C-alpha cells in the first residue's frame, strides 16, 4: 500500500500577522512557518494506517518554494518514508496544486491520497475535492475516523457534517481529507529527526509536470480586520437591556 500526503507550509497560527501597507500581502520578515495543522493530522493518520495495517509507504508532497523543505523534513521526522517538493516561486493557487497532485498520482499510483481539509492561511478547502474530480475517485472529506477493510480494498470514512456524523464507504484508491478530531499528531523524536536527514527528498520544477499553470484567481488587496472596540461596564440589568436595544440593536 502507498499513501500520498499533501503538506502545506503556513504561518504559525500563534504568530501575529501584519498586512503590508500597500495591501499586496502579509509581512513575512521574521515570520515563523509551520506545517499546516490539518496536514499534520493527515500525516499522522497515514502513519497510523502504516503501523496498524501491515506496513505502507508514506510519501509526502508539497508545492511551493525551496523553504518548504523544512516542513517536509518535519513530516519525515514524524515517520514518513520519502518526500517530493514541486518547486514554484510565489503563491500557488489551489487549482494548480490540485493539477500538480493529479500528475504525481499518475506517477506514484497511491492507494490513498490524504490532505488536510483546509489550510489555515487561506481556508480554501477545495484542493481535495478538485483532485477527486480530476481523478474520478471517491472522496471522504472532513474525516473524523478512517477504517480500512481487511483486504485494504475499501475504506469507511466517518465525516463531520452539520447534522452530526455520516459514514461514507468507498473503494480504494480514494481521496481523504482530515478534520480536527481525526487524531492527535505525534511529536518528531530525536532519532526521527536524525533519520529524516537521510531520507529521500526529491525536487521537481512545476514546469516539468506539464500542467496548465494559468492563474484563475488574483488577489487585488488585503486589509486587516477592524480593531475590536472596547467593552462597556454596566451597573444594572436595565442598563444592559437599554444598551442591547440602542447600540447593539439585538433586541
């Protein structure tokens, strides 16, 4: 069995994000980057499948700049077997990422492609779905539990939906996107970090994949959210009711 896991490099969720004065993007100087938390959950689930089902090859894939090596090495230190970095300068929109992954799927022939359900920087939540459409594969999105059949020919994915939980059974190969409650990712051990340095990390220029790189979405300007207004203290319930009526206009 082979599992392909998509990994995205994103700003640390605990970092303070500042928008450039001209609105062309965020300030990246001294900004810490990490593995997208949902991608980290996808890596962990792939490793658990490997450990619980008689072994599998876990291959990480990232599309971006040379610095994405750091996040791929983190995944290798967790226990993944090898990694592929598709090199492309600047931001890469989701549809191009999906096309790149589709091309790599043709080359690698995995049984499962795992992704985070979304990235915390742009919250697009579309790459997994677009990839499933491009490949014509079944998909289990927002997975909170994944169970493989004994012969590894199918999977049952428990999905988190508005009304509760939904079980979806699909034949493999398939696309699975990880939700927050799927698992708790492990920390990379010191031996794992040392081993990661020797594991294969292959680099492929995006142009070598022969995919359509035409840009369909262009961000014209970013702006920070308005500053939160200071709260007010009230002395009585009646004063609170009056404020809710006159200022908040909720009653």
